[in-house]
C-alpha cells in the first residue's frame, strides 16, 4: 500500500451529511454502534459554530476486491441504493452525531452523562451565541423529545413545542442550520413590535453561526479501491478514535457478509457442536483460534498447489496462520476447511482425554489445540493407529515439557503441522518441536503453581498412572472427571513444613504436591504425615498397608512418608517424575546440578510427629 493509494481533500460538511442521508456514504458492518452522550454532541456543535477544527474523517472507496457488508449510519433511512460509494473508517461518532443533531429532522436518540438513554432536540440560544465567541458550549441546549423541559414539580421550564414558542424564546433548532430560510422568515415576521430587533439578531446570528456551518469543511482521507483487506484492518485500528480493537473475526464477518455468508452464525453453530461435557477441554477455543487452524490448512493447500504447478519451494506461498494469513482467507477456503477443523478439534479433545486432560483448568497450552486440530483434520483415520498416536503423543508432550508454546507461536504452528503429518505418514525426520524440546531435572523444584504448562503437564502424567485417592481408594481420574473437588495439595502440609523450618521454595514445589480430593485433604489438615496416615486408615476403615498402596500410586514412598522424612520423600519422587517426563517425551531428561538452595537444604532433619 503506497502513498498513491490514498488522497486527502477538504469537503463541505453539508455535502458529507447529504451523502450519509442518501446512503452514498455508509458504515462497514464491523464498526461498533454510535455511543456519544448529549454533552459530547453539544461540544461538537459548539466547536463547529466557532469554526474550530473537528478532526479528520477517513473513508474507504468502495468497488475494489475488498468488499464488506455495509449498513447505514444510525438514524439514516435504508437507502434506495444497495452499494454505497464510500465507507466510514474513522469519524463515525462525529458524522453520526452531526447527522442526527443538525441534518435529520427527527429527535436524537442518545444518552446523558450517566449513561441513561434520552431522546431529544438540540437548539442554539441565539442571543447568547452572538454576544461573544467565549463559552459557546453553554449556548447549545438539549431539550426532550416533547420539546418541553419540566422542573421537579412538573411545571415547564423551557417550552419550544411550536415554532412560535421557538421564536419567542429566540431558540434556533439545529436541524434548520442547512435550510434556515423558512425558520428565518417566521422568526423575523413574528411579533410586529419585535420585527426590527429580530432582523438585527438574525443578521448577527447568521453571520456568527449559520454561515460557519454552511462553509465548514472537514479534511477527508480517502483510501482507494485497491486498498487490501489487511491494510483496512490495520488502518482502522491505528486511527479509530474509539480505541476499540478490531479482531480478524469481526473483519472477516463483515467481508463474508458481502457474499451473504454469516460467519458469526456459522461459528456459533460449530461452537455448539462441542458444547458437551465430553468436549469440555474445548470450552476456551476462541473464534480466532478456529480461524488460525483454517488458515493453516488453507495455506498448506496453496503451497502444495504452487509447488505442483512448478514453483520452487523458496518462492511458493508460505504456510502460516498470522493475522495477514487469516485476513487473506477466501470464503471458498473457509467453507472448505471449517468442517475439517471442527472434526479436528473434536478429535484433539478425545486425544487429550486419553492423556488425562479433562478440563481447561489443567490444559497446559490452549494454543497447542490449533496445530493439533489441523493435524487431526489432515490425518483423519491415519491418526487412529497405535504408531500414529505414539508419535502425536511424543510431539504433544515435547511441546508441553519443552515449554515451547508460550508467547508468539504462529511460526511453530506453521512448522509443526506439515512436519508432524509427514512424520506420522512415514517421514524419518522428527518434527523440530520433538528435536528441540529439553526438560531439566532442576525445573521440578521451580514448578510451584499451576500457572506453568509443565506443572499442568505433570498433573496429567500423574493421573495417567492411575493414582488412587488416599481415603476412598477410588481412581483419581474418575474423581477428577466427575468434578469431585479434586485439586493439587501438599503432601507434607504447609503448616508442618513451616514448623520444621523448611524453605518455602522447596515445600511449595510440585515434588511436595499431589492430586487429592477435598475430603482427604481435610483429614490431612496441618499434621505430620506419620499422624495423618493413621487417621486416614481409621477414617477409611482399612489397613495401613492399603493406605500405603494408595500413597505409592502417587509415586510417593510411603515408607519414607511414615518417617516424616521430607528429603527422602521429595528426592525419591524427583526420580519418579523424571521417569514420567522422559517416557512422555520419548527422550532423556537433562540432569543438571542442584542449585545452591538445594544444597543448603539437603540435610534438613526430619521433624518429629
């Protein structure tokens, strides 16, 4: 988009508002509604009455390849013509305010300073307007739709309900600014004894106010017909004075609507198709996530077609799902790939369920669903073999424990989909996500909250091992699936650790935490393990050996736990969790030297019960 793609000219305000009235100028569907309160409108009218600048308007010339569904400016009647000449990108609030208040002969539907809806008319106090050019905003008066303002006792304070009452009060209706002849004649002929004064006042008022509106011009930047969709989106966000971010989804909704396709309705129907408890993991999938997966499949097809047609790989279109890639989606591409992405997302949910990831709270990376959906959409039945699932599982856990899906990830998405699909289909090279992923043993000591992907990943790996609740003996996966108040709790209670003088960084690590039901955690309380394990056996009406088996199903040494030996328990568990991570990633965990903090706490004595 070069400088020749837009121009800037001054245009008369009257002509701009007439174009709005005739439907020659309209709004793109993605523009938000008009929201200015009455005092903002009054301030704008006052500024123009003084000839002050009121900002710049930006328009998009219609007729190019970038088409949008359009709608009239609020208050304008449905136009006879279906296709406008121009669309308002910036200046909507100002043009709509002026159109409703000074051009359209109807009450303005707005709101007061408290946000309450009001409906009424704007007037100019003629006598105050001609006194000076000072506080002009007080000259602009807003009256109710009835044109009668009442006091708290219901008595009229201002009554402008007839032209004669307007003349008597010397209040000029703003809707007459561009066609004032009839009102002027009635005003000057009203009350023979005041005719001379009225003529003089009108002469001053016309020169001080009316002429300024007739001569007022606004700078208009006009983007040409060749302006690409991506540029429209970026320009809108940069200059829009409302400060509202325009999403890719909203822009595509307006674009596709030009071909009578309701993208929002289509998305809502697809979203409803996974509105089921078995697809709970998809609850936070956003419409832009969905579009990214569609863009991945569409750009893969474009690239393959270009290479098949003889283009070399270096010059062929790239695979991508960035903003520009989504904005370049055609309706035909969306129609083709959206059903496949819907299927792919559901298949991804089933895969994650098998990995013991049941809800969004413990999903390591929501963003990883995007390439995963594209992969399952591409592979279909090819993803249903043991070998394929093992490869997809390795890729998934390498992404999680390599912590590779935080931050900006579009480039990784674009690499992962073709590489993982190729690997599943028999390519020897592992995806770069699998190759690059590394997990260091010391990371276990710094995983303290579920905010990190690796923390959530370890929770899922523990559930995959089939841990049993210490009190009920039920499988924790079942407890979690049925939402029975399962959460991650301390093995050595926090209160006990503090009394033992342990460092918070160590006892708050995941090595000292495990999934338990709320009931079991209440029995544990703040007591030493040697004490609460006996209570658990008593409450569960079972033996110590059974409780020990339940404890050991969490990769925890029951023997060391009964000794209240914090160090023995966490170091044994460290090795157990390292083995889980290594198995999931299909590669060795990197063992790094313990930190100074680890060494300092290496020989903390076990506390007594």
